[in-house]
């Protein structure tokens, strides 16, 4: 089966379409029409985006400027229970990230179809514009179709359908759930084999400010020329948010053929000065039996997060990743600006 990558021309077409829609939006605004879809007309799309330029300095003196992300998205709701979202990445190789059509059947049941995030791992599902640190933990990058995954970097996403919903109480959401059937082949391509992956996540909030969640994925893929090789993911996480503080612990393990990978991270965020300056620290443990990687690695990150305004923040992270062959401590300092609309 042939791959069907989304090339730059497709992303340019997306931007042109959004620009044309923006002109239409302005015309509707002038005519006094609201943003809710009525009759046969869809709602006016809502546009948003952000970009993240920065600078990195490694412990060996190397480093340079980078543009981590530059994203643009549009969302809208038609009259009735139908809505959609489209998001593109414009940094590096432009590509389509999200293309989701949602239909709400019941207050607690929504069907989503298209390209979306795989419902595995709390940190994977968190928007890259709302991360607590500049980069995700290594174990999440390795096991959620991101940079360290054997399937390649799919930005944590895949193509398929998902049933999702929530059960709410008087003052909070009690249960959130997602069940997805996906190709398991990544983004912007057709399925490369005859198997499908099944992924699920359920999160419960038994007490105020405390959320517990478990997630899993199972499927089969082609590894090293062998069809039907097993692929699985299991994980659990807990988040505690007392006031301005945030504490998260997450564990993930995965199997790709004979390669077993597991790991966990601890994260804490705490206020340092009013509601603008926060301190952050994380500890990340990664373990694998892959002969091409270190069997065990630990990463410590300490940082600051300064919010200039609701749309702009400056993040400073210093990471320590162990020692090199000369017994020197390895690490890097990263500074990143994030601003959006």
C-alpha cells in the first residue's frame, strides 16, 4: 500500500483556505451574524496559533537558535452537534497535525473521526502550548508515537475513529473516557498493513484536585520485515493540583517486538512570585533492552516559567542527563519564548 504524505503544497492550500475563510468571517461579522451556526450555515471559524523560538546551549559549548513549533489551527461548530478542528505545523517540514470531525450523540458520548492524538499518556494528550517544561519526558517521547518511537515521530497522533465522553457531578467531572480504533501507521498516510490498533484511556476524579488515569494500546505491526509483530502500551498517571501548585507522576511501559521499554517521571510546579513566576522540577527515568540505546538513563530538569501576559511566556530549563565517557556531567540549558493568539 502506498504512503500518502501531506506535502508543503497541501499545507499551503490549508493556509489559503483559512485565509479565505477569514475574509468570509469578516464579512459575516460586518453583517451582524453571530458565531453560532444556524440553519444551513456553519459557525464562523475560530482561529488560534502559537510559535516557540528559543536558544539552547549544551554542556560541551555547542548550541544555537531553534524554532520548536509554529502552529496554526481553526475550529468551528455547525448547527446541532457537529464540530471540526484543523491544525497545521509550519516549523521545519510543514505538515497537517489534526483534522477532526466530531459528532455529539449524547451529553456523555461524542464520536470523533480523522487524525487526532492517541489516547495514551497524560503528557501526550497535553497541548504542546501548555507543557510545563520545554520538552516532554523521554519515556513519553519513546512510547506515544513521538520522536523516540520505533514507528517514527508522528507527533503523538494517528488516523481513525474515537468514542469519548465524560460523566459530570455537581461541581466537577467525575469520569472521562476515550476508546479509539486507529491505523497504527502514523499521520498523513494510509494504513501500511491489515491490522488496526485499539487504544483506550479512562480518568477519574475521586476528590477535588486529584485525577487518576490508566491507558493502554494494543496492536500488531511490521518490524524488521516480520509481519504481525506485537506492539503494546500501558500506563498510569496521577495529578494533584492544590491551588497554584501542580504535582504529576506518570508511568509507561511498552513492547515493540522483542524490545521492552519502560519509564516514569515526577513533575512539580510551584509559585515563586505572585501568579507570574513559577519554578519547575522534574525527574525522568528511562529503561530499555534495545541494544542500540543505553539500558537506563536519568534526566533531571529544573526551570523557571515567567508569564508576561496571558498569551506570552518565557521558559528557562536546565537539564542534567548523566556523565559522558570522560565522566563529565552532560546537560543543556534551554531558553524558549512562547507567544500566540
